[in-house]
C-alpha cells in the first residue's frame, strides 16, 4: 500500500520525467542565450543595457560569464525580461527518475555483492558469475523496494 510520502514522490518523479522529455532537445546555443536572443532580435548591447538599466560593459560581461557558467540566476532573469523573454531554470534527469534510482541501487548492490564475494573467495566459497549477477539483480530490486538511509552514499 502506498503512503502519502510515496504518492508525492511518484507524482514528483512523473512531473520531472515529463519536463525532461520536453527539454530533451534543448541545448544552450554556442554563443549563449543572452547573445543569441539579442542577435535574433537585432538588438545591440547598448540597447539591451539601456532596457536592463545596466552598462554596456555589464552586458558583454554577462554574455561572457554565461558561457563560463558564472552569471547569476537573478541577472539572467533580469536580462531575459529586458529581452522580452522569460528565464527558465530547471534540473531534469538525463533519462528518468526511475533510471537514476535503478542505477544507484545497482551500484550499491554491486559493491555489496562484490564485498561479500571477496570474503567468500577467501573461504573458497565464491559464487559463479551467473550467481553473482543474480544476487546483484535481487539486491538491486530489494534496495529499490526498501530504500536504506545510506542509499545515496558512495558504494
């Protein structure tokens, strides 16, 4: 039976997966969003600076910092508005939330099973590679069903 926490988690996962699909093909243009939008509008840096209430140098600096990853979200929002646009910020999974969870569970399971296998090998009781894979699969599913407190700690 699902509880409220699990239901909320599933709803959030569905929402993020949907957003990830919508954003799948979107990549920052080579010249960055600020410059690309400005050029598409045929707007000069001085014109954008005036609309945004900043200096021309601040526009060129923002365009450079955007490419370097150093522009603030607040500044992007301000410039987007001055460009007649809207700044959108998102963190979305590369694949799906379920895939991210499954990958982590598998890494954790592999580490646990390999550690146990090393101990068993010392006692000449090692498992076959097929048995090891089965153990990893079973433990992966168990970790997904009953997520331990240390789930996100490095295996």
